C-alpha cells in the first residue's frame, strides 16, 4: 500500500468525489478472470508477494488475481514464505530486531519457538531473545519498533496476535488478540478490530487503538477478565467511544469492518470502510485531540453509482446489465493512498469481483459524494 506524504487535514464534512478508475479488468473487456502467466513471472511480482506477506496477507486473499495459475503460484508463494528473502526485521536509530529462528515442536507451548536477534546500537550489543508463549502467535509476519519497545505481529490461525516486547529487558509486557491489525507509519500506534469468539452471537465490530508510548495498564480502560482482548482505546463505533467501553453489544446496529485500516501520514486520522444498516460507509476517525476523544465522521459510499460514472460511455451500454447487477455494498476491499494529494485507491477483493474494475480512485473533498463523469 502506498503512503502519501503531506496529506492535508480533512474537513469536518469530509467525503469523497469519484475521479475515475485506473484500469478495467479483463472481466470487463474479455469477460474472464485475470490470470498470472507462469512464464511471465518476474522479480517485481515476486517482490510484491513478499510485501503482501509482510502486511499479513494470506494466499486466499491474493487468489482472485491468480485464476487458473493458482496451483503454480501457490508453490512460489509457499517457497517465498519459507525462504531467506522474506526477512522479518525492523530497525531504528537505536535498535534493530530480526526474526532469526523459527522452530516447531509439539512439546513447545503453542507448538513453536521463535528466536529474535536484538541489537542495541547505543550500547553496541547484540543479544538473542527466545520467545515461547502459549498465548503467542504460530507465525510472525512483521516487526515494528517504537522507542524501547517492539511489536511482534503474527498470526494464530485466522487471529492476529501482537506481542509487545521491552527491548532492554526482553520482557513480554503485553499480548493482544485481534483482527485486521495495522500499525501506524511510525510504529507508535496499532489499530485493530477487537477479538471475539466464534461462539459470540452476531457481535458488532469494535475498532481499538493501542499506543506503544503508554504502559500496558494505561492502554486498558479497566482491568477485566479478558486480558488478551479488552485492550486499547475504542475509536469506533460512536456508542463505544461515548461510553468508553469494550462491549460488543452497545451499538443498536451491527457494524462490520470491510477494509484494512489506513493511517494518515501524520497518524492523526484512521480511515476504513464499515458496513451497517446494509450500507457501506467510509469512516474517518480523527484522533488529533487524543485517543480518549476521537471525532468520527462517515459518508455513504455507493459503488454501483460510482462504477456507472467511471466506465467510459462507449462501453457502458454494452455492460449496462452487468453494472446493474453490481451489489450495492462490497463484502471486502483494500484501501490505500493514491499517488496524488488527497486521493484514495479502492480495490475490490474476490468477494465482490462483480465491480468489473480493478480499482477506483476517489478524491477526499469537503462537498457531497459526487461521481466524476
């Protein structure tokens, strides 16, 4: 995902104006799925897969673009996952942390032992840290450093696990169970959806933010009996923000986060898509006042209306019936900053490929949501 420096402050009535889509998928032009040609596999594509793995993507999330070449690319994907080219590391002016060992045995808690090399540049020392925790991850895909702490981000099945390590003492000071984990550009903040058990009946998603500049206790509203999930500051939905609560049943409507989180470069805003009341909303959670007092703004987003205005007139008539069949809300999408100021790129995933476009560019503005012809 591309990060755009120098993002301007968003107005209170921030919404989006659709500019146009960048490219039309082969579904639109040839009525078939995009495929990856095994003979055209390039280093650039390999590098992209590595970056996707570092962001925590699973192969199933990349599968829509693979088409008939799924098996071939899966072998390359698995090889990359286990190769030295996929280095999991982080570095600042003061510290360096690298995943140096991953050993799996049934005798280990959670079945895996991780080894990390921690370099203290100020003291000119290098030490090995062995991490074995029953509540920890079974796969590590990212490391972020903030001051004297490191966030070890990994997976445990479909669950994201974040382990907070104090680098001077190698002490594990916190472990977070969550979904859709995303760290901020500097590594100070971590956003995520609160963990809930599959046995919980139709819960509403609650978005939380953890601040590595604060202690483990300071990142909790109260000390409760769910030490792995009742962690962080609620920034959405409004009911949880107003009552400063982790309760998944506070909102009268069921909220479902439909995208990965996107941080603004200045880390004062968190953007994401939310589905509630059978409608899709682009949400801006403004954290500039503080994590205890986020200001929430949201605007309705209708992909069908935008796609109709995005597709060129000369082919719109030919695909009118297909456009009409586009669902009014996407099941999931990727969200990233565009290459020009105040633009976002929206990419549908395999669940809503009926969009018929690879991506849509929207412009953050202070007027209503008006598709650009």
